[in-house]
């Protein structure tokens, strides 16, 4: 099953599918990881840190 896309062409990926490896997001893909809003407080984060990139360049 193909994930839905928004009007800007971003693929919308369910957070559970992403975290279990069922849905892959490759470097350069336009994708949004969708999760329940209640998950923000569970992780102790806020809106800013939860919208930072999941994959980052090595710092070394």
C-alpha cells in the first residue's frame, strides 16, 4: 500500500511504520513522519525538537 501525499508532494509516513522499518525514508525523500500529538509530551520534547531532522550528518 502506498502512503498518501500532501499537496506539496511530501509522502506521509506513519510513525509506527517508520520506527518498525515497515516504511523506509531514503535520503533526499520528501516525507513527513506522522505521530499522535500526545507523543510530544511523552518524550519530554517540544514542537521544535520534534521537528528536527531524524537523520543528521556525523559530527566527526
